[in-house]
């Protein structure tokens, strides 16, 4: 009797299998990785975090302060963005701080906050938050 090929399949040589070879799976689409923070950026960010922690300051005032200290403009701008401060809350805090040390009218406080680098909208919010 001839052998039934379905009943007794020939051994499969796994090295010549027609199945695709398994290889590590790679994501269909690689996400663009953000470059690591440079040492100069880190130093600017740490300085920015310190300022935001101890005082009310505007984004432009912080950029100016960091560049005054010798950080490049690019590193200072990076730090201001990286610190993630709520600049409107900073304006509110600055407004309250001014009124703690001197009497000011609403328009005078608005002008002072804008002079400090807050946007007109942030300054107006600060004035309103201070009750003026």
C-alpha cells in the first residue's frame, strides 16, 4: 500500500520554511524624538525655574533677565517655554505684590505691569484680580 502523504507528512526543515522569518517588530511610524536638553538649556531652565519660584515675573522679563546673566537668547527663550509658568497668574501675583508695598490706581498698576513685560491682557487680569 502506498503511503498516504497527508497521514504521514514529511518532516519540515525549519531553516527552509516558507513562513516569513520573525524579526523584531518596529512601529509602523516612528515618532520624532525631541532632542535632549543641552547643558546650556538646562542651566537656563534651572535659572528660570528659580526666578518663577521666588518672584512674580513676566515671560519677557524672564527672557531679559536670563540674557542679562549671559544665557543666549535661544536658551533663554527655551527656558521660558520649558518652565511652563502661568503668565497670567504671574501678573496677578505681581499686581498683589505692588499693592502690598505702595498704593496705586488701576491705570497706574496696569502701566507698571506692562512696563514689567506683561501683555496688556495679563496686566488687565492682574489689575482686576487685585480688585481695581
